[in-house]
């Protein structure tokens, strides 16, 4: 099972770490971390990964293409045609096209989510419709060969669901127990509909500065011009 994971500068570390920890339990697992150039790629959490391949040397037809998310760093990649063209090209040949958090915006801008249900981080979710996707507020969504997770911690749910989808429910059950995955959120404010008004308002002000969704109309217009959508 060949997993090709994109790691762009400033990517959300948990978005990559959680799903990759799950993917490694798939039979015949092998992986490549890819960026425009080989070498160290810094995450947003003070932890770096090694891009083992660049866009030219990586697998062109992986079993799984995986894209993590982020905030300002991800929005920078939405303006990078080299990144979007790479995702579109590999996505046209990958067996599974996947993401976590607002990595689905990159899939969408690459033209890979048209007509597909998709999840994303709560603040950006509805903007997937700009790229022809069908936004869904589920923790994770599997629609044909597209699998997308919600924000950050949803990468665990997503990864375990992918194990069950590919290797069977029995394997998924073992994986979930191996992870000791039985979350007990301490505050119960992990989704907008669960948060109290003050927490929601404060958090929204924070993410508004980190996720410039007003740029997405321009991204869509450029993608239409480039023929991706």
C-alpha cells in the first residue's frame, strides 16, 4: 500500500502524524513524503519531517494521495500553481485521494472534489462549494475514492476509517483498540454547535485572521482560467 503524503512548509503537524500513524497499519504499507524539493520541511509545531522525494522523483500513481491542512501556510499553497498542478496530476492516477482539515481546499482547487461530498475544518467547510464539492459536516467522509477528514483531531477518525475501508472492519477494530482510541474531550467545545457563544465568538475571531477565506473567490477564478475546474 503506497502512501504519498504532501508536506508543504508550515503544514499542520497533527494532520500528517495522525493519519500516517494509522496508514502504517495497512498491509504492505510503504510511504513517501513529498515536497517541491527533497529535504527538511518544517511543520507549524516545531517538528520537522524529511521530504524523501520531490515532485519529479515521487510515485506518480500511489495507492493513497494524502494532503494535510494548515492556516496561512495552506492559503499560500492555494496560490502556488506548481503545488496545485502536482496534486491534480497525481490525483488523476491515485487510487485514493484523501485529506484532513482544510487540506481538502487544496484538493478542491486542484479540481479533484467536483461532485464529491467532502469534509474540512469547520471555518472553511462551506467554502468547498466554490470548487464544486458538496460540503459535509461529518467527522470524516468517504465518497467513492475520495476520503476527507474534518479538523485536526479528526485525522485519527479518518485514518481508522480508512483502515476499515481498505483492510476490512475486523482490522479496523483491532487498529482502534491498538490506538486506545476512546476520546473524552475535557471541555466539550470541540465543534461550533457544542461551544458556548463566548468561546465560539473568540475562536472565530482567531481563525478569521489565520484563514483568509476572502481569497478563495480569487483562487477559484484562477483555477477556472487554468482549466482545473
